[in-house]
């Protein structure tokens, strides 16, 4: 009897201890990720600070990767920005180096950038006029402006690893510096291989950014009717005339009008009262080719 009581009491004590242990596990322990598994922010550093970084070999590899024949000196100059030269001279002067010794024997890419920008604008304008002969001149300017904008150029430059080779005072490289560096690379290619290879480079990497783009995402037409009149006048075509083809709910709060633009002779009725109704309602005109 005594032994049975002792065994029962021991089992009871073990059960109470097990309940407390389980309760502690459920209340105090939580499932967490280890510190090395948690998300963290990757600190960016210059490639020059990494071990075994050979800048001259990387510049040569850049030329080979694009299968373009660059002059090594011109290509290296295209990557040198004025802000980098200025920051290096200030850093050397802060270390106590005299002005003559602190001067860097480097040329900046201002001249190459200017030449590359002019050539890029000229090539893109000619390409747009040849590819879209019916496009107004304002549309050509809008497309060229979109293709040489900072977002488009910087997107292409980063995917070509130009950012890794750019010598800039700030890191990561600002968009303005990266934009000028890319255009300087185009200027270096034009001087090295000629205008034909530079034009093919622009066509392959910049013009292809038009894929999937809508024209009116790049070109905001302020006065479509005035633009249509101007284009038809240049082509000696009869001026467009708006005519009311169908209407519904003219006496209601929300009238509906179907308007057609006609050039020359065609069927349709557009009395003066309908013209007044068209002035009161602002329809959305769609530019289309008029034969």
C-alpha cells in the first residue's frame, strides 16, 4: 500500500512537471530565424576596393564584350568624369601634397560627351524620319527626347556594366554622371570606329528601347486639331471638317455625339447648329491618316 502510494505520488509529480514544462515551451519559446538568415542591407562598395580588381583589363574586356573596336586611350578617357578629377585633386591637397604634384595627368570626358550627344541626336532624328516618314517633326523631337532621357540611358548603361567602370566622385554613380559617361562612350566609339559603327551601336542599344512603347506615352499632343490642320496644309490636302454622324440624348444632361473628320467631299450633315454643339462638347479626336 505504501509502495503503491509512493509510485502514484511520483507519477503525479512527474505529470505536473511535464505540464509545467509543456506550458513553458508553448508560452516562452517562439520560432525565429537565426541572425545570419535574416534579411540585411547589402553595403555597396567600389570595385576598385575589391581584391584582384584590374581596371585596365576590365576596360579591355568591356570593348571585347560589346564586340566593338575602341581606342584604349579614348575609352579610358570616356570613363573619366570632371568630378572625379576634382575630388582626387582635393584629396591629395588635403594630404599636404603641393599643387603641381597633386595635379592628375588625366583628361575628362567633356569633349567626348558633347560629340556623342550631338551624334546621337542627329542619328536618331534621321532614323525616325526614315522609319516614320508621316510622323510630324514634333513627334520626332519627342521620340528623340525620350530615348536620350536620363531614365532610358541610365537603364542601358547599367545593363552594359558602364557604371562599374565609371570614375566618379560619388558612389553609387549619380544618374547625371552615368548619362554623360554613356554619351562619352558613344563619342569614343565614333572617333575610334567611325560613324557607321556608332550608329549601329545606338540602334542596337538605344532605339530598341522603343519596343512595347506607345507613341503618345512619349509625345503629349496639346492641340491635336491644330496639328492635323498644319500637317494637311503642308501636304496640300483639303483642311479637315468635323461633321456630326450620329447623336443621342441631345436634350439630356449627358448627350452623346459621334463626330467624323472629313477631308474633301464626303457624305455627312453638319449644319451650323451642330457645329455649335460640337464646341460645347469636347470630344476626343484620334489622329489617323487621311487618304
